[in-house]
């Protein structure tokens, strides 16, 4: 009975959208009848209906998204920020890398990535130490303009999942405030997310120190910003925004529990569980499965495990292979890439 009701509400929501004059039905890059699409449209219809028991006031319609692997490519061969780090170390003539940084960057280009650790994050933060905020922003944007090596007709900065951009816009059209909560440094994510036109305050990520150029080694509590000072990157990692740190970031920077959460790995599990656990409002968590071997560098073993995790935790799986008509757009094609994950 519940399934029939969901299908009815889903069909009604589509009809209302068309009658209201929408040029296109919501989530047009998603296959009709995809379970995740049905669940999301039915949910939005229910929580935005003032006559519904599930109604959520606009100010509490908060949706949080992971970035890498949820909104944006992470498989060609790895995360954007790691490719940026390798570019800084190996290709930037103005940067003098340490042997440790050089070895890690070369390994990255060969498809071998150091495991997450405080030492790894320290090494990455130090690669940009001394850059002004403007210099770093320009450095990121220049790298964004390069070709994405594992695909044709795709720039590094354009490697967004088209169906997920539609989700973000669909939610905003229905009164949701969208936050991106990423494990990537927030100063890296901000220029990448220009496409969504989100205010910077709604882009949350990992953080490294920011200091004044004349501050030197003095602690921030012992230094007063002086007129004429320039802000620069301090080269010390403060927090990696993964797992429980994502929940802490929500509490500190949003102040309300989300009602929708979207992720793609167990590093997002805390965020999804926090969203759906004992929420005063109806809440859902979605996990993206990179299971497409034709249009993406999918991993079926990992995708199957995530599908089992979804069943165990009460998350809704999203299949790239089965649910989406396109990933990056019809003009983008996958090609063999020597360092892509298998």
C-alpha cells in the first residue's frame, strides 16, 4: 500500500510540475522509474505540501551533499585535490618540493595514493604555504581549465555529474538550502562550485591555517591584523572534513540538522546517519554507487558493498549505471586511462 501511495504522489508531483508551466520534468537526466528518483520526488512533494503531515518549513529544508564522488568525478584517476597537489609539486617551476612531496606526487601519477593520515594532510597543506588567497584561487582555476585526461570533451573543472546538478537545482527550486560538505579543502572547492552559484558560506570543507604575511611564526592569538597585511596560506592542516568531522561541521556552521543527505562512501556515513537518526522531520539519506563500467571508471565490488551498506543503514542507493541517462553529458566519452582505478 505504501509503494502504491509513493508512486501516486510521484506521478502527481510530475503532473503538477508540467501543469505549473515547467519546460521540463524534474530530474530529466534520470531514468523514468529509477527508485531513487521516485523516492526523492515523492519526498519533496510530501514535505513541501502544507497540508501534509510531512510538511517541513522552508527554513528547516536543509540538504547536505558530499563533493568528490557525489557531485564531482573522483576516479580519473583520483580526487581533484590530489591531482592539483601533483600538479603543484611536479609542474610548477616556482615551487621547490621536498623529497617526500615529490615521491608522493610521482606515485599519484602512477595510480598509487598515500592513505589518509595527518602526515599526508600536512604534506599537502605545505605545498601551498605562502600563497596569497588570490594566487591560490587562480592556481586552482588554471588547473580547472585543463583537459580531463580520462575523458574526451571534458575539462577538469567541468567534471560534474549532470544528474546530481539537477538534484541540487531541483531542491533549491523547492525551497531547500543546499550545503556542500567536502573532504577537500574549502578554498579548492569554492571555485569548482561556481557552477552552482552557492554562497561561500554554504561550502564547507577541510581547513588549513590562514595567516597574515607579517605574522611569521607568531600564534594567531598573539598577532593583530594590521592595515596593509595580506592573507596567505599558513601551510598547516587544521581539520579533515570526513566522518564525524562532517557532523561537527554541520553543528558548528549550519546549526540545524539536515533533512536530506547525499554521499558516496563510508566517510560520509556519519553525515547520513546524523541526518536520518531520530530527526524531528522526515529525512532521507542517499548513497551514490559508482557502478558504471562503460561511461565511468566504476568498481562493481565497491558498489555491491555499498548497496549492502545501504540496506543495513537505511540509505537509498543511487546507481550511476541503472538510474542515469547520462553522467557528464552526451558529448563526453570515457577513454582508456593508464592510471584509472579498476
